[in-house]
């Protein structure tokens, strides 16, 4: 069974500061990994995905994430936070093989950007 | 850009009533999903649907839930007899490819279900 752990349910950063949101996965084989963002009262928007190609993945809005197999991590970063980045961020996994297609989500990290 | 749509955006119902949540997936997608998010909690998988049948379901998806693709475009989630604990945001998602490819799911905006 797969699982995802997001360390830190709430993260606050100053505008212009580095954003680091942590995600660790548990899986018998490296899965496919995703970061989704949810703005207030909206659905889930895909930020970026890892599907066993490049380990450093660039996404929308200046976000990127690095897949580290040795650390079973897929942390999300952005060099300089913007006020519009305030939202909830979810890490998710799905098997890279087999027929199962469900996404397993982490518990989410609420990002606050301070002026 | 194609998107997943869901109706209604907000549904209020009395406990014990039946509700049907509707979704229109992206037109060339083959896999369809329902997830739910209870307020303040993580997004949880309910069910996936492929080739007009359920392909996976979670423990949450018990006999009170059912899914259907009644025509070529809609995908519905029915809750037969709603309970207070069914109050949640329900997200529909769809993905294009089959088992041989990665699973990028596109999510709709959600239906907020409130059971009184």
C-alpha cells in the first residue's frame, strides 16, 4: 500500500522568501508523484508531476520539485514566494505499474505568505 | 482548454434523502473518478470507473453509493440515503490514458454537499 506524508500542516513564509513544502512517500516501487494546489473554494489544480523521467520537475507558477529515491521524498520549492501562492498544497501518489489508478493524497499543507 | 465540470456547486439535503452529483468529464478521457474531502481533512479516493464498470473502490464506497455513466458525457455519483457524515466536498476527476501510462487526473471544481 502506498502512503504520503506531508510534514507541516501549516507553513508561513514572507513574500519573496523561499518556499519549501515537504512530501515523503512510502511505496514498494517508485510511484508517480504529483503536487496539487487548492485555492479557497476551488478544486484541485495540478502544479507538477513526476513520471520517472527527469528527477527535477518544473511546474506552473515557478514551482519545482525534486524526486529523491534515496530519501523517498518529493519536496516542493519555489525560490521567491508571492502573495498569490497562499493556498493549500497536496502531494499525491499513484502506482507506476499495474492497473490501479487511484491517487492517494497527503493531508495537505496550508501555505501562508506574509507581506 | 477542456475541463471537468460538476453540478450543482452546492447541494443541501436532509438526512436520509437521496442525492445525485453530476460530472461531465473531459470528452476524450477514459477513466473517471470520485473523491471526497471532508472539511479540514485530506482528499480521499472513493471510486474509479472504466469501460462502464467500477475498476476500484475504497472502503468508504459502501452500498449506499453508486456510480453511473448514463450517457456519453455524464458521470454521476448517487448517495441513496444520506448521513450527516456524508457532508463533504465531492470532486470528480478524469484521465485520458489506460493502464500503460501515467495517471494525470484532471479535477472538477467540486460539489459541496451539506446534509442536515
